[in-house]
C-alpha cells in the first residue's frame, strides 16, 4: 500500500513537471541560428541584432551558433535530420540545397521586398522560387595603391577606365621594391569567379539564360580569357603565390601589387591590419566597347524546411534583413554591405564614402555567383587549366575547350 | 551401473556451466570494446558500402523517403570507366569523374612511392644512430626526432607553408648559398604544377612536343605523358613535410625492436669476425623484418589516406596535382553534393590499400621463409 502511494506520487509529480515544462516551452520558443564566424566586429553586430530581436519578441529566444567548417557542419546537420531553424546560405550553394529540399520556400513569407536589391533577390531565386532574404553582400571592385601610382606619376583609376588603361597601368607599375622583391601591376587569382567579370564585360556568358546550354564557345570568351592570361604571360600580373601571398588582398596590403580586384571584404582587413596603407577604390574597368560588369557574392538567411517553428523562424529572418536589422549592421560600418537599400546611406557614412562608393556602385550591374548543381567540376577544371595557362603550358583556347567539355557533361548528368 | 552415471552427470553439467559462465564473463569484459567497434567501425563501413550503391547527395536527411535512389554500380562505373552506353544507345560521358579519379590515383601513387621507402629508410638509420652506446644526450635526440610526430599536423603544415612561400626561409637560404638563385628564379614550392620527372626530362631537352606521338596516347582519361609526370613540385613539398613528421614514430618502433635483439647474437657475430656493416646487413636487418613489415604497412596505409596536409596547404591544387584519393572523397562528399560517389571512391581506396597490404605480406613472409 505504501509502495503504491509512493509510486502514485512519483507518477503524478512526473506528469505535473512535464506538463509545466510543455507549457513553458510553448511560451518560450528557442530557435537555432547557425552561421560561420566572421570578424569579431561582425559577430558582435549579429549578437546585437539578435538581442534587439529578442527584446522585441518576448517568448522567442535565439540560440546563435557560429561554427567553424560551416559547410561540412551544416551538411552533417541536414543529413542527420537535425537542421538548425535559420541558417546562412551562400548564393553559390543555393541550387544544391534547394534541390536537396532542405530550404523552406520564401514565397509570401519574405517582407520588405521593395527594400532589397533586385540583383540579390534574383541570386536567391532558384527554379522560379524565391527562397530567402539576403543577409549582406560583397561586390568586386578595383583597389589601387595610391603611393605606387604617385611614385610612377600616374593618374588614379577612374570608373571609366577600360581594359587598355588597366593593362597600361599594370605594365608601368611592374618592377621591384626597395627590398629587391618583385612587384606586379595587378594580382590575378587563378579562379573562375575572378575571370567572370571580364567575360561579362566583353558581353559573353557561360550558360544560356535557362541553364540548358553552354555558351562559352564565343569570341567574347576567347577575348576575355586571352586578356586575362596575356597579362600574366607578359609578366605584368600574376597569381598571389607569385608575390608570396595567400590571396589577392594580402598581396595588395603588402605592397607587392599595385592593383587588386577584391570585394568589400577586403576593407576591414586593410583598415585594421594595414592602417598605414594609402589606398583607394573604384569600379572595375570596362571593356573597350563600354561593357560594364562585376560579381556580387551574397549570403542569405534561410529557414529550414524541416522546422518546428517556421513562423518564429521567418520572424527572425525578416527582422535581421529588414530596415531595422540592417541599420544595426550598417552603423557598425564593417566590410559587408547591409541588404536593405534604406540602410545603404548609413553604411556609406560609416565606412567612408570615398571607399564605399566604389564597391556599392557595382550593385547596379553585378552578376550573381551561382551555377547549376555539380558545376564545381567546371570550376576545378577551369582553375587547373588556368594555372597551366599562367605557366605558359596551355593556351586560352585549350582552357575554353576543356571547360566547355566538362560543363556539357555536367549539364547532361 | 546406473550409479556412476548419476554421479557423473552433475559433474559434466557443472563443467559445461562453468565454461559458459567463463565465456559469458569474457564477453562481458569485451563488451565495451565490441560495442564501440560495432558502432563506430562496422556500422559506418556497412553504411558506406550501402551508400556507394546510391545517388545520395549527402544533404537530404538520409532516412527521409526519396532521399536517394539505388543506382547499382553506376558510381563505380563513372569512376573507373568514364563513359558508357545506355540501353537506348545514348553515350553518357563521365570523363571528368574518371579523369579526376585517375589523376588522384596517379598523385597518390607517386606520393606513396616517394614517401614510404624514404621514411622507412630514414627512420631505420635514425633508430640505429640513437641506439648507439657511444651517443651522448640520447634522450635529447630521441625526443627531438620524435617531436614532429606528436605535433598537430595542421600546425606543422602552416609553418611549412610559411617556410616554403616563394620569398620564404627555404628559398632565401638556398639563395644565400647559391649565388645564381635569386628572386627571379625562385622555385614556387607551393604553387608549381610542373611534374618533377617532366622538369628533369626538360633539362635533357625532352619535352612533350618532341618526345613522339606515343606520349599523346590516352589511357584511363590521361595521356601517357601525364601519367609520367612524377609528383609536382608542390606535391614534392608535401612529401618532404610528411616524411619529416612521420619518421619520428617509425624511429620509435624501430628503436623498440632494436633493443629487443639480444646482445648475445651480436657477440657471437663479433667473435666470428664480422665487421659492423656485415653485422648490420646480416643480423640487424633480418631480425628487424617483422618490424619493417609493420612500419611499411603503417606507412602505406597512412600515405594512401593522406588528407590533412593537402587540405591545409593546397586543397588539391595547383592544377589538381595534389589531388589525392582521400581528398577527392571529401570533395565529392562536401563540395559536389555527391555522397554516393564519395562513398564509392572511399571503397575503391579501401580495396587498393587492402590489396597492397596483402601483397606486401605475401612478399615479406616468403622472403622470411627463405
């Protein structure tokens, strides 16, 4: 009898506790936000945004997870059915993840559509479905070392520079520094995405509009690639490793190249680590016929399709990317540009207009960095061939033929 | 007659019961290890084999309906054959996958051929040296040689990257010694896709252009000329790095074995008038044979699976010359959303390593019997 009553008590207690727990849980929803760790300032700004969201939405708490090896980590989370509620998606990964069905559709869920750049929304639309609101973006522009231009007696680059101006300047600025180290005019990373602006400026394209045909077999593509490779073969440009650097920004910061074509991620790197560097920025040069183009690299906040709290998740994504959330980021004034058009002026103000405008101007005409699922094979082939072309072992024509072959194979898969 | 049986029976049952009891206790003691072995080894390997027959993308939750389709041997066919004809006569190409696979296999093979003999030989020499009685400060040298092995391979890789950059320590040191070697002619250790054998041939005036048509024959997606490239300069750098980090471990294994050789054997040989070299050739080396087998096997397996140095230093570049099979598994699984293909690549790698180990076992045990 006593035993039974003890048992009853335990059961009743357990029921009470679990019921209370459930009630509490309903009141206090916890959603997980997963992303990669950027600079300390950027991480802090995100935490400030999240704190503002939590203050405005009592009952929702956000568990922020900034993980290293993001792609690997989140892929494991997806595969095991343990997806975070809200997470970063790079525009280049969108096709893969949309195809895999792990992203919730954003149709009818995304607010403030008018306040977002058309080119960014386009970058997060796949197969006619808009998936997620942009988090921030970076645009490729031309950075120049003012001291080196002054020393050579050259005028600073302007937005109406053409390829010919770029080439002439690179030629004039190639030489040696005081330490006897080689200095190149321009740094040209051996990467597909760094060459793409030249292709687009020349009026070429990689794929047809509907992604069913490879359109690289064109005079425009040959012209753009011959120009890019030609500068390296002539010794006035080269990959970062040729000037002892890991990436273009580093080569530029160390004064080993006079010109670089990085995105606005380079701002905080240069400002924080090389405060003495005297540099400026302008839009990428145009094709001699006037064609203007750049690349936009952007990330969005996506909501998981497998989600216990879809409404709360969309609330968070919309807040972070909306006017209020964007302002919070814009005021901090670090490298990446906030997604809301209304926050652009605040960002320019914070970062300094003479630097910000060179990047921001490209938002009008930049192309998205996104290709069909499996295109990594194409990039790898192109990059490998491009390196051989830099070494003089391949011609532009060889690179194009190889790349077309692989691209057609991937599309047929 | 009945009585002894009655007496005997309980005795038999207690023995059997005791045995069962003992066996049970034994299994109980082994249970933790067995469970770990099952959960972390057998089941994942089984899952990998299973997934290699599917087209799973590695993203869609694996237990979801329609997460993957059974594709039979398609992944293996793409990797090994490159192209095939469908039932309706259509030719489907997977030449990139085949090419990448054989490029990675070629790179890995050069890597293994370079690293395994070098590290085994160097480890043996080091072990013999630090085993000498006349050597002062043995403890210091043993620790110093072993140190790279216990340091994080990522940290070591990053330090190597600094040393081997174009204007880095290695090049400036060589430049200080040889006057003709300056910043104009520095070797770009970390970003040079040229094959070492190609470079040597070029010194003798042999190039792709003048070597003859046979060089352009394609087998398994690569031209004969490409097959004969040798490791690229960048791969060579990684080979040097890996040799340096692993000889410490191998040295310790050799050292333990050396100290196990009874001194009476050496004394007998010395009395018979053998000199030091002869003792080494005919006493030390044969007695070390089981250890050598162990070291070479460990080396083979480790080298075929080389991944972290590649991941940190070169990501498979320049021009895919440091793409190894293990790195390709990672790329297929995580960069290309083709986990099924990655699993198939891993299984093929497993088969290769297994075959080499068996072959080498056969070789070594035959030699041992002679």
